[in-house]
């Protein structure tokens, strides 16, 4: 009995590996020329940089943590220092305390409203509140979208399940995820555009021909379904509608090499705490002479030109560190996830009033078409571990159906 897993990101790799390890006939097909999806590590000299997901969020319960340890990867358990401004540059301590108090009030107001109807996160802070720009920037980093576009109920489902242990993989989170595929059979450059479910066998249409399967696990980003780049015959309009209600926000990175850093490993700077469009600058991850500048939400959308994003990051750093630093920062690369083929964004958030669409997206069809991916997770969406858990759940549902196996 053959299972085809469509999509070679974290969910697809997890599902295919589980089936393969159980001795089942499985094929992983990927539209792009590499697996990993939104997990992608690249090397620059001695540094391995994550262009996509980079943190073992909720690390103590994150299954990738144990996988990394078992595979001999190096895990850095030190704090990411997101709430620490190195040398308080451009952000005096009294302003940091004032913001912290305002953020706590905003969170409390949002949680107090959970018993009522769904609302946008922007409802819980006024436009003229001095803390509003920074909270909107944080929403950009965390949700890939502005406060006004994010569902309260969806946000709380994640926040209330998450823990504060955020660790990093020295060799790259993308390296870890791709490596987990092991010797699973993989077919690259094979986008599936239609799944014909009219007969006993499922027929998957690709540019290279038709693939037949008994079971399929669909692990594609919500953009692919929302834009109907993958369709079903007969149609499954509920899946496309659910995907459209769970759009991918945007988070992009600029990577800079640094000539002789002055700061310790894993230091941090917020570029401008008074602007909703500002970068979160990760200084010398693992002690490397590199800065990772992270943009999210509308700010990332506005800076989707790699050259403009790089210039913006350099300007923010020079404003904090001093003019002599301009010649000490060398651009390495910049991401443009909105323009990545068959991906089209970073991670999902629910539109206001549509947090329940995650369950709709994840529901199997006829017990032979399964769905997985970060957007299918009710509590760990937007993460590689959320993707992993949904991929494992889909594979285990297939393995548990004893009627499938002789």
C-alpha cells in the first residue's frame, strides 16, 4: 500500500520518515529543487545561518530537540536575549521598563477578552499609546502580521501553550530538519497540481506524469491551497477556504558579516523601539562575526526588496553603534520569502473570526487524504515543531488503519 507525501517541509519529512521507518512504501514529492521548505540553512565560512526557522521554540517539549541531541547536533540553551538591549543603546532603561509595563497591560487586556467573541489584537491598545509601535513590531516578528490582522483566539491558543525556552541549533535548524529525511525516497521538482480521488486509487497529477497512491498526506503551505495551485477532483472547497483564512504572514532576514564585533555572543539590539518598522538584530549568534537582522509583518512587506532591506538594517545599526561601523558591516544575503516559489510567505496566522479553520484544514478526507503542516496545528502553528507533530499524527493515522495492511 503506497503513501505519497506531498511537500518536503518539516511536516512532510516527519510523516515520510515515520512511514519509512515503519517499513511502509512511501514517496516524498517536493515541488522545489530542495527539501526543507521554510527550513533552510546556508553556510558562510564557519557560520551556518538559518534563512528560515531558526529557533527551537518551547524547546523542552519540542520533538526536534531530542532529534537534534540524538543526531549529535549542538544545542545552544542560552537566552536569545530578545528583551535585552545591548548597552541600552537607543533604548534607556526607564523606557524599557515603561514598555514592559505597557506590554503586560496589553496582554492582560487581551486575555480578559477571551471569553467573548473573537477580536483583532489591536483592540487592546490605542493607536496613540507610546507602546503601540513596538507591540506592532513584535506582532510582526511573532505572527508575521500586524495586530489588526491577527485573531485574538488564535494568538492566545499559541501563547498559552508556549514556553519561554527558545534554543538554537549551531549546525542549523534547517540542516537538522533536512537531515531527518535520511534515506526516505524523495522526488524533487515535482509539484502536484491535482489529486483525482474519483477512483479506488488516488491519482496525483504532476508535470512529470501521474503518480498513483492509496493514501496521500498533503503538507503544503496554505498559499498553495488558497490560490488553488493544488486542487482536488471532486473539489474540496472547504480546504481552500480554510487555507485562505490562515494566510502566511511574512518574516525576512538580512545577514551581515561584521569586522571585529565589540559585543559578546548572542547579544541583541532593537533598531528603533519607537517604530513599528524596525529590525530585531541578533548579534554574533554562537559567537560568529555575523548579525542576523529580522523583519516581520508590514515592515517586512515594505522591505521585500533585498537591497532596501539590507540598507535599512545597516542604517539602523549605524545609528546605534556609530558612523564608523558602516564600513565594518558587509552584506551576505537577504531573504524574500514572499517570492519563494511554492511557498509564498513565512508562517500562518488566523484571520479574525477564523481560528477554528485550523481544525477544518487538518481534517482527513475519506480516511485516505490527510493534511499536515504548521497551519494544521491548533497550538504550535508557525513553528517547525508544530509541523512535525501534525506530520507524525497523519502518518500514525495511516499506520493505525489495520485494514490497509495485509
